C-alpha cells in the first residue's frame, strides 16, 4: 500500500510563498523516491471549512478535506506567520479534525515570514499544536523569508539544503511506519 503524503498550505493569499515552499517540499519528496504528494491550499478550502463551527457540522467539500488530512501518512504543514502564529484558517482546520487520527503521524513543519525572528513560530506555535494532537513532528523544520525566493520559487541554497534534510527524515519515517500500516 502506497503512503499518502499531503501538503497543507495555511496561506489565504495567492500567489503565496508558503504554497511555493510546500510545493518545493512535496516535489523534493517525490524526487528523493517518496510518493507523489497532494497539495491542499486553504485559500480554496477555508470558505468551505468555515461553514462548520464544530466537527459534527462538517459536510461536503470540508468533510473531504478533513478526511484527507486524517488519512494522510505524512503531513507537510506550512503557514505564513500571522500575528506571531499560524493563520486562523489553519487553526480552524485543526479544530475540526479528529485528534485520534494523528497519534504517531509524522508531520514536517514549515513556515514563511518577513523576518528571521519570525522563524520561532514553528517551535512556539506549530510544534505545540501537533504535540497536543500526539503527532510526531520531525526534528528538521523549514523556515523561509522573502529573500529566499526568486519570485515565488524557492531559490536559497541553505533553505533548499534544509528542505533536503527534512525530506530525508520524512521519507525515513514513512519507511519505518510502513510495516505498521500494512498490519493495520
């Protein structure tokens, strides 16, 4: 059974450096021999998700997004830094998911921001969110600022190296989890 890799861009703007970063990570996973990933952009899905204020009210397209997030074997989650945290759209999505679907699920964390100082959002906001969900956040995270991009294409050598390292960890974790998924 092939692993399911899902990228989530918490950005609510287009074009988006966050989406470009998540796309670069998904492409690197595939280029390193991992499965092809699917990208969900919250700019498209947030209007549907906001129609549900509780998990019991989720239906239609929002239910399909939540099911995809819960079924994924690996999540690649990225957000632009917004008021020292992740976006409200990303928060709302994770308010609607079933926390039991995240136990031991590997998550690669990424963010974009306007300053190197904003990079702490990964450790102070994203990692605690997934810790609460009992997910397994990978050690290497990826943070990028505007200067790391050429237009909306990730171009900085050091950031690309972090992507490579984080992806290596993600693929190794997927391979470790394969026997567990096969048994289930």
